[in-house]
C-alpha cells in the first residue's frame, strides 16, 4: 500500500521512534501521545481495520497480541498496567487505515472510557 502512512513507516520512508520490531510486527511511539507512554503496535502486512481481517491473518494477529506484554515490559508499564485500544471505522475516530493497537500507560485511566 504505497499511500498508507503506517506501511511507509514500516518501509522507513517516514521516520518514527521504533521501540520493538520483529519479522511480523512493528511498534513505535505515537506522534501525539495521550499518556506518558503511548505506543502504536502494527502488523507489517497492510490490513485496513478489524473489519478487513481474513483467515490468512490469524497467525499475524496472534503474534501481534502476544507482542503486547513484551512491549509493555520493555517500556516499564507491564506491572503498573496499561490500556489497549483499537479504533475501527468512522464512529471510532480511526484516522489511519492500517490496523493498530494503541498501548497507553504511565498514568491511571481509572475506569473511564471516552
Ligand atoms: P487512530 O485514530 O486510531 O487511527 O490513531 C492514529 C494514531 O496515529 C494517532 O494517535 C496519531 O497521533 C498517530 N500518528 C499519526 N501520524 C503518525 C506518525 N507519523 N508517527 C506516529 N504516530 C502517528
Ligand atoms: Zn498500511
């Protein structure tokens, strides 16, 4: 996907602050953080949103999910806790059409949403 912002970050065409990478996934700092730690964890393969997942993505999505606590540990928020958010579609406010987990930590969110 030539025009996809996050695909371009994967290809290093756009700079980012990478905190974790392996064959299947990339994790980098959000450019407009909403918490002291705000990371974006993405599959390297282009998938626009949760609505676009297919059977062929099962392995990468399992890998992506399993990477969350590894990244949290590396960033020092595993024990204090963190919030994982996935936006999907217009009403969610999804801005970048490449599936991503927001991983937010370093402060308390209480039990509120929104
Ligand atoms: P969403 O609204 O769920 O699509 O989230 C997109 C996120 O991408 C937002 O939190 C943005 O701050 C973040 N973002 C946009 N451009 C960049 C970029 N070049 N590098 C890192 N994060 C970005
Ligand atoms: Zn993409």
